């Protein structure tokens, strides 16, 4: 049985590392599921999602000339039709600003001025907070 890119297969987790999991495929070959391909959300510890011996469904992402096989668990799951086009990092879901329509009509200079004012306000608030924790500027002990 040859491994083809795009095919979905059942496999068994044979090893876990800090960067992913090795999965044995039906034909006896082994592929790697990178930690970023384990789940749709951020995976800090792969052991929260997989254990050695688990049976998993994987999708073949690539097969290198040297025999390395790239696999994905999250892409093997059936995606809902309405969100399948939003999984390309460069496309964002559209937001609907019902109350903030005035922002879209602002010029670049107005947006920049508002950003600078908000940024300066946050910085001064942060400085006040950290200085009060340290005892202020004039509180030197000698």
C-alpha cells in the first residue's frame, strides 16, 4: 500500500517527543505529526492530547524523497463546510462593526493620532503603577 498525499489513514502512536508524535501507518512506515498539527488550538504539552499506543486518524500532508512522512491529526478531522476557507493563515473572518462605523471613515492621520493618544495613556498608567510599587522616584535609601 503506497502512502499518497491527502489520504486519510488509521495509525498508532509509537513515540512522543516535545515537537510531535510518531505514528505507525498500516503499511509499517512511520510518519511524524508535528505538535502544531495535533489540535486546532494551541498545544503546550502534547501529552494532554496523545499517549503512546493511541489509535489516531491522520491525513498525509507530504512524503519527502528521503522517506519522511508528514502527518496531521487536526486536518484529518472533518471540517465544517462554512469554515473550511478560513484556515489559510492569510484570510481573516470578517468582523461586523455595528457601533464603530465612524472608525472606518477616519483618515490615516486620525487613526494614527487616536492610536498615539491611547498608547501614551496606557504607558503613563503603566509607569504610574510600576513607580508606586517601587516607592516612586525620590525614595532612594542610602
